[in-house]
C-alpha cells in the first residue's frame, strides 16, 4: 500500500451530529422559501362563499313562557259555622250569579231568629205600656195645673205639681228606653236573619266550578281564615295568559304587540292573543329577573283550559322592503394572507375570526348599530362599514352603507379544490 493511501485511510470522519445540523439548516431554508412562495400565492387559490344581499321583510320576536288563567277566580268559604246539609254543584258545573251552591244546617239559626222576634215583640209591648203611662201622667199633670189655677194656688200644692211633673218626665224617659230596646231587638233580628242567609252560600259570579272540597255532613268551623269549599272561575270563553318576559327583552315588549302562543295539547296550532299590559314589578327566581306580561285570549271554542303551560311568541318589530344580509357576514374575517402578500402567514384551516367578533352580539335587535362586512367585487373582498337595524338572528337590516341589492356578501372562504 502506498503512503498516499495510508494517509487517506488515516483521515478522521465527519461526526454524525454535524451532518444532522447541516441537513436541518438546509431543510429550514427550503421550508422558509416554500412558505414565502405559498404566502405570495395564497390569495390566488381561495374561493369565497357568498350570499346575495336582498330586499325583503324582517320580523323580530321575543319568546316567553307562562300559564293560562281565568280572567277572574273566586274562592268560596263560609262565614258561618255549621254542618253542610247539601251541595248543589260539582266540578265543571255552570253557575249564574245568585245561584245557591251550598246549604248549611239552619236549625240553630232559625231558633235564633225566633228568639230575636220574641224579644222584639216584648220590647214593642213594653213601649206601648210606657207610652200609655206617659200619656196618663201628662193628662193628670194638666188637670192638676188647671185646678191649681182655679183655686188660686191652694190646691193642689206646688209640691204635688212638681211630683206629678217628675212622673211625666220619668214616663217620657221610659218610652225612650223602650224605643232603644226595640231598636236593639230589631238589630238582633236582622243579624240572625243575615246569619241565616249566610247558611245558603250563593255564587257571586257567572262562571264554572273549578274545584270542590266539600261534601254533605262536613263540619264547617268559621275562623279568621275561611275554609275553601269551592273555587269558581269566570266565563272560560275568555282567558288570560300570563308570561314571564326576561329583563333583556322587556324594554321592547309593549301593549299592542302581535302575539301568538302554543300549548302542548295542540303543538301545531297557533293561538292569537292580545297583549294588554306589562307589569313594572319584577320577579326574581334563581337570580333570573323577569316581568309578567298579561294577554287576553279568546277561548270561544273551549279548547284551552286554565292551568295550561303556553309558549308565547311576541312580535316586537316588523319591516317590509328593507335591505337584508345574513348575520354570518358580520362574523367573517379574511385571513392575513388575503389582506397582504408581505405576510408569511398561510391559511392552514378554516377562516379565522377575531375573539372580539366571536364573543360580540351579532347586532342589536332594535335601533341602529355599526358593523363591518366584506363584499366580493372584481373577485376580491372589499371591506365596508355599514349601519345596521333590526335582526331576527338570521338576517339583519342594513340601514346605510355601500351595500346594494344583489351584492355578493362574503360569509366564508376556502381553498380552491378543498372539499
């Protein structure tokens, strides 16, 4: 072997990690160049998904849940203690004002009336006797005065005259006392008669019996809190719907709004209602603040029943012939690569959206707001500032801005050839 070959064999090899570093540098350079080229041509390979701005109608609605109730409910009890003798009605019975619904045992009350009548008669007889005594004493006093005058004051004496006058006054007072006794007896009799009338419980309204909690033989004890015997509802052909409106929506809910509601019994049926008032007093349940809205419901067909749960839809705004764009247009934001070719960023996934746009409410439901959208013009996205109006959560009214009917509003983007 020659000396040259020996020298070659003795030359040290390059360490493996040096070769790895060199390869990594070359790969990074290649990837950077590819990324730069990709960024320069990224916008040329994008496909924009658009929807057409159109003239149309838009309605804004608020939903709220509640319960159907009678327009008037009356709970009947008894002011009198006693035994129930008869119940004239049952659940669903139709009643008229003044109809007798329940009779209590009246024997004790009738005895009180007889006693009061007897007392009254006695008082009247006593008054008649006192009046006779009073009249007799007056006549006697008049004769004594005449005799005293004719006798020149000799007979009867002055003392006898005074005594007779006192007797007249006493008899007059007795008449007045007897009259007071009569008044008291008459009041007692009227009270007994009133108690007797209360033993017959009458209907205060025209309506229907909702509940019955009484049977013949029940002992009713009158107390500070009356026992609930029957519950009546006014004419069920007219009902009231009370719904809980969220505090976020109560500012746009007002009397006169168009309303319809559904119930579980008829899920495909829309029942109309008339919104008449919204309560100012709030109700807080588990930190949720709501306000009660009251609605009139026509139930002429008697398909609805008190207590049904209803879901109401309240139309708070409606506009015809306005320019509408999809709400997704306000959430669209082109990638950086489509905005400028100097950026090395490339689109590796779905279109990006800023955190602000993600979290912000699409548009205000009522009143004007300011938003940004992109319109496709000459194949390129053009950013526009617009003033928005009402929204139904899907479409939004454009009040002003450089957007016109038939404009292609960008709602998304994707790479050409991507599925």
